[in-house]
C-alpha cells in the first residue's frame, strides 16, 4: 500500500457509486439496449461512458480498501505501542497527523480502540484494542469503557453505564 497525504480523509461516497452506475447504464444503453429494442444503430460512445463509469467504480472500491488498510495499520501500531502519541504513530507509519487523528476517532467511534489521551503529554492511557467479533468469556466486548458512549466504567462490577445507562 502506497500512502499519499490526506488519503484517509477523502471519503467513499454513495453518490459516487450512483454516478458510476449512471455512466455504466448510459454506456450499456448505447451499446446494447437501444440497438436491440428500437433497432437503432449502435452508438460507439457507449464505450466511453462504460470506461468512465468503470474507472469511478474502481477508484471508489480502491479508496474503501485503502481506508481499511490504514485503519488496521493504526490498530497494529497501538497494539505494539499502547502509550504512543498521535505524532509518534504518524512518524512510525508515515501517515499524516491529520489522517491519524481521523483514523483514531473512527476507531474509537466503532469501539475498536478504547482509551483516553493525557492532556499534558498527549500519550494514550488505558488502551484497549479489540478486533471486531473479539469477545470475552462472558460474551461482552472486552474493555473498561461503555460501548455506546465511551465513558469509563465507574466500578468493575457495574452492569450499566453511569453516563448513558447502556447495559455492559
């Protein structure tokens, strides 16, 4: 995977998939549907529309795959260095600081990365890295944080989150 600056923050869009589908439809319409249904002449411009639609579709699939690779890279880095700062992760992986911040926020929102940053040093504290589908013996997601709001458990024996009321 070759990383380029701000590659993660460029999002994958459903609208772009729809636009690609429209170009593919126009191309197939010019090449197949109109000649078969209406007896019209084949319009070779259809190949251009298909080419544009295919390139948009391939670009979006590659971006989606790349985002997953970047997320996994940051997760592995936190597994190896649980107290690393955003800048250290950026230096170790070659990913820009802006992208590492976006990735960490996405990982925290999805529950794959738990922890808080120290306000004085910037280091991550109480790090818990989980993989999707990774469950403890009780069938709960491992960690000391609420899966909904991310608030720390007030007591180890707590059954409900003291902040949002979600059952652990």
